C-alpha cells in the first residue's frame, strides 16, 4: 500500500499508545482514510497485518461505522441530514436539489468526479434543520433555494484555478 511518509510516521506513533494493539484499529482506519480518501480492500489487509489481526476484524469496523468509506468520493463531499427534524423541514427536497444541480446521484459521484452527494444520519443541529455538511463546513437551514446557491458556489470553485481553491 502506498501511504505518504507522514501518515506512516503517525501510524507508527499511534500504535504504541494502546496496551491492546487491537485498539489502534480505529485510529489507523482514520489515518488511512485521511491519506487515501477511502478504505480499500488492500488497506483492510494492510491494517490487519500491521496489527496482527485477521482482515475480518478490520472489515467489521469499516462496515459498521458510517464514517468510513469503501469507495472514492468526489473532491467535494455533500452530506445531507435525513433524520426526523431535517426530513420534516425539507431535507429530502434539499438533497434532490443538490443532485439535480450538480448531476450527482444519491450516494454517488458526479460524472466529472467533482461532487459526491449522500444522506447521513444526524449532523447534530436539529434546531436549524435542514442541515448540510459540505466537506467540513456545516450549513444550516438549507432549503432548495439555498441548495441552488451552494451548488452555484461549488461549480464556480470547481472552475477556479487549483491555486485559488
């Protein structure tokens, strides 16, 4: 597996912190996903070998925790909350608008590889529903009109030269 040298350093620093080596599995998964963008089958095998575990022990974690991705996502990641407060306030319409505006199917990535749109469970801001997380930024009260504005911004940023992003 081809990890950045700084990721390998972090991994080597994290493992000794845990008296039970198995407990380092979650931090390693986070580090690998941060480096690679997702957890591949190769990564599962590598982490298992690194910790002296069976691959199934790592695969259990990857498939249980929703923050781990098993396939690449777009450069921009849009997560729309679908829990009750957000659903009542229109998150399904909001999500549909992002899909229409950006050409990304639900749970998938736009053809240009720029955007992935998905539903997620609770983004912990029920009082400001519907809530959307774009990359690491929380957006509150995102109705369909605001989704169009945010989509326009995302498209404009995608057209900007890489150094301006």
